C-alpha cells in the first residue's frame, strides 16, 4: 500500500511511494485517477520529500538503509545515495533555506547531511528518542533552527536544536493527564510555524506554540 507522499508545489504534482517499491506521480489538476510510474526498483520506500529549491525527490529507503535522491522529471531517473548505513530510515525532511537534510531510523537517532558538501552535519547524529522511533514524524521550521520529531513508541514529541543537536521534550503524551495512549506518528507545521499538527492512530492533535497548549483537532468520529 501507499507509504510516502510529497508535493511539487510548482507543477502541482503529487508523488507517492508504495510497498511494491515504486514511486508514482499524479497531476493534482487531473480529475482522473491516472497515475504514472516515475521510478522503480527501490526497497520499501517509506517516506518522501520533494525539494522545491532543486526539484529533487528524496526517498527514505528502509530496505536499503539509505536516503536516496532522484530527478523525477527525468525519463530514466538515476538513483543517488545521499545517506547510507542507516537502520531502516523512517522519515526525511529538508531545510531548504540552508540546504540541509535530516532523517530518522530505527537506531533512535536523527542524522544530518549538508547538501552542498554532502558531509555529515556537526553534532549529528543526535541521540534523541527515549526508547522508540519516529514513523514519518520529522519536520523542520522555515528558518532551519529547529527540528520536531515524534517518538511513536513513547508518545513524546522532541524539539531539536539544529546547531547543537540538543533535544528537549516538547510534548509528552505518555505522561499526559488526559490521554496516555496517544502514539504520535506524522507531523506537519503550518507555514508561519505557529502550530504543529500531530497524527495518531485515531486522532489529530494541534499544538499552539504561542500559548503552549494542545487540543484534539479531529478524531475518528470525524471520519478519520
């Protein structure tokens, strides 16, 4: 089934990865259900990120233990490894302002790569997760100063300083007074970085950075 999604905001095209090791594309302006195969031969491509600054598609390949990139506009895209030797990468995010790539894997760490020099970032990998790992929950703010990562095993959301690699717990659902069963997976920041949306098995939580409060944005009674 489908596992990763990314959008090219310029061409209004959606990219999709699946468990059959393919990457597909679909024009968002196309009312039909037609999709096209962009590239194949991957090994469990878990997560995608489209970099608008260089029109490249980055792929977290769990089976090959690497982050790869392709030019999706090419008729026969070449696969270029960016980060290798990972333990089942689960998420990928890019700071497009500063040309930095971040990823997570089952090794409880966050990795960083400078996309200009293709070298590891200082103070990374950062040992962040308490006892688990993210399941697609990794985002970076627009200034590139902070990363946010979800630990789906413990219910924690971490805030990571991209300069020092230091992390703090932003939210801890495991010790919540209202819902200790919530296990965070996907994360999304609003364009103005004022709110963080957190998806779980049956609900979506909205966190407001200004007030420091969170509430249930939607749940399975809303059709989730």
